[in-house]
C-alpha cells in the first residue's frame, strides 16, 4: 500500500528543494549580469580612450599639414564642412541611408582633415609655388595620395587612410593613383573628392581668383557621371546655398 503523502510533507520535500535551486540560479544570474555589466563598462571605457587618442592624433596631423602653408590649413577646414553637408544631403535624398549613419557621418567629418596629409612629403618649392604646376611638378604633387595613405596607415586605421588614398580617383576611372572607378571607390572618398574640388573651384589661389558659384555648379553638372557619382552631384547642387555661405564667409 502506497503511503499517504501530506501536503505539508510534499511542500517540505519538494518546495524547499525548488526554493534552494531558485535562490542558487538567482545568485548565479546576478553574478553573470554584474560581470557582463562590468565588462561592457570596461569595453566602453577602452573604446572611448581609443577614440580620444585617435582624435588627438588626427588633430596633430591636421595641424602638421596646416603648418606647411596657410592655404592648406583653410582648405582642410572648409572641406570637412562640405563633407558633412554632402553626406547629410545624400541621406535626405534617400541615398546610402544604411551607410551614412550619424556615427559614420561624424567619422567622415572628423577624418576629412587628413585627406591631404601626404602633402607634408611634397617639396616646399612645389607645394608653395605661386603659379600653376608644370606637368612634371604635378606628377610630384600626385604622390601625396599614396604618401598620406602610408603615413596614416602607420598610426590609424579605416576611413582616414581610405580618404587619403582615393580622394583623387574619378567615377569613370580616370583619376589617380590607381584608376579605380565607380563604387569600387569607397563612399567616403567619393564624397571627399567632391568636397575637395568644390573648395579648389571656390577658393582664391595665388594663381587664380575664386570662381563664381554659378560657374562652379555648372562644372559639377558637366562632371556628373565622369568625375563624380551622379547622386553626389545632385547633393552638391541641392546644398548650393549652404556651400556658398562657407566658401565666401570671409
């Protein structure tokens, strides 16, 4: 005959075991949660430290470029603004919305000042020449893309070196240094290329006056599909008023 198990006996025999197991699982879960939380805090602190260090390196490099000549210093400031204007307009027009996140736009803007870093390897007599380059001098100037890439590659990773290397490539593959074309050119460099040319057209140089805004926009229209990706040209044209304020602020 099976013994009769009273409710009290059942509770003591089984309920106590469940309670102890629950408490044990709860303690382990709390311990794991705390460890994960502490680890995430450490990772966040480490990432923040790395970002601060990279920001200091970028600032130092940009100041180094600026020290070579006053033109380059102003150029890198304006082009960073143009990069942001073009990037945000692309998103507004529905292009590259997955790639042009807020974080990536800020990354593009923060690293844009390094696109001409390689100019520190260009001789002063060429970099500071008060007239147009001869074909031979232009060939020597062209090394700044690869030199910038090499310099950045020793100290940073990612977008900065990509911008430095590819910002003189053209959509149709006729640029330099590697004649890359289309979407094989990274997006950040395609945007940087437009910002770079914008400033070249709209800025006064030793050998030329600043180009009127209307003429610069005509050149961009004519360069759609050849020098620049068509949607980037559309973004530039849509930002005309904002670009003009930056270009002629002084």
